[in-house]
């Protein structure tokens, strides 16, 4: 049986651990902010270790171990998987399909712009009802074309 963790608690841990992906900015300049972040990372790690100790969940929230597993995951999801990595120095995309893995440099992608696009995805595309699926799909296409 999986341990009970509220969705709110998990979201707050994720927001503290990875502030660039959260809806609210996390002030990382002060000592209290760093302590809170460290505590959240530790708490999240403890939750993940508890889950991974359960039979059948040993690889929970871990990436596939091989290219073949990534390709199978892409097939299972019904389409390509796209990973974007952006920093102040460079940006790259990795696209995984049933046919293999490809990597691309994204020299024109700025970190702040990538962060803004992820926030837009979270706010305008990923959340919504079936009734808004068409308009959200169009918004997703716009964002993907931007890349």
C-alpha cells in the first residue's frame, strides 16, 4: 500500500525543491529560504524512499535505465517524449520516439524564456476540462512551434 501524502504537500515540496517550475517564485537569497528548500528536498527524498521500498515500486519516479526502455515508454505514451534542458549557458532538446533517441542544440533558447513557457504550459495547457481540450491543444501547438 502506498503511503498517504496529500497533493497539496507534494506540490509544496516540489515547489520548494524546484522553484523555477513552480507558479510562485521562491526567494532563494536568504538563509530561511535555503533551510526551507533543504528541508523540502529531504522530506521529498524520504517520501520517495518509502515508496521505492514497496514491492513493484523500486523504480518509482526514476528515469528508464536504457534507450530501449525510453523507446518503449514513448510507444506506451502514444507519441514522442520531449525533454528540454536549459541553463544560462546552453539549451538542448532530447526527443525520444519508438524509432530511437535524437538530441538537438537549441542555441536561441534563453533560460528565462524557457521558464516562462513552462509556466504558460502549466497555466494554459495542462489544466482544463474536456470542453477546453481543443483550445488547449492549439495553445500546445503554438508553444511547441516556438521551440
